[in-house]
């Protein structure tokens, strides 16, 4: 009986130890690409080619493109923008809105909830006449996004891992490792 208890205790201890050593948990809400590891992901550097990234991380779960040319941001004037980033130091999406325009000046994407109404499909002129001058305007080149993680269930929070490549030169422009809340 004592021998069985020791064996059960050792097996449970080994299982718990493996979870801590591997850095994974049995109830993780994140699904990763087959060859993904945090160690490999940390090897990725800006300027690497798509082929170099694929050699390190393997194939991504999915690939998408962002082809907008301009992003207009609206947020209340009392909120401050981070000095070294284009992201705002804001907690809730009610505090800001980013409008992504395609090359013909039409809204193709909306993020945040500061501005209300059906904004997809409106022109820059329509937006400016409704809401005035934006708080910030950014121009962006097209990007190709390699997603190396996804939520196990739609709508769940997960560990997001994305590599952003320039659409023109196919070189890494940005590397994102963040907790994502849908």
C-alpha cells in the first residue's frame, strides 16, 4: 500500500514537473503551428526573409494581407499617445477608433468603439465631414501576416504570435507576441 502511494505521488509529481519544465499547461487556450516553440520564435529578427522565417518556425497556421494605405485614429483629446509607439495607452476599445482605408480612400476595417455607425465602405471625405479631423493619421505599406498561433475556441483569449512581412520586399517588419482578447 505504501509502495503504491509513493508511486502515485511520484507520477503526479513528475506530471506537474513536466508542465513547469515544458512551459505548457494542459488547459491552454492557444493552438500553435506544428513546429512552433517560444525559443524558435525568439530567433526571428527584423529584416529576415520569408524563407528564413519558415526555416526556423515552419509553416504558419494561416497567412493574411493588410493592403490599406492609411489609418486614421480618433480618440478623446484628454487621452495621451505613447511617445515611442503608434498604439495608445488605453484600456478599453470605447476610448478610440482606428479606420483602415484602402488605396482608393474607402474604409475597409474598423477597430475600437469611440466612433459609432456603419463606417465600412465610407470615403475619407464622408468620415471627415461626420467626425472632423482625425487625432492621428498614419500611412502604411501593405503587409503579409504569418500567424503562428490561434485560439483553440473562437472568442477565447490566447497567446498571439504574428510575423509581419513587407508586401514589397518580403522582409520581417514587425514581430508580435502578445496576449490577445477578442
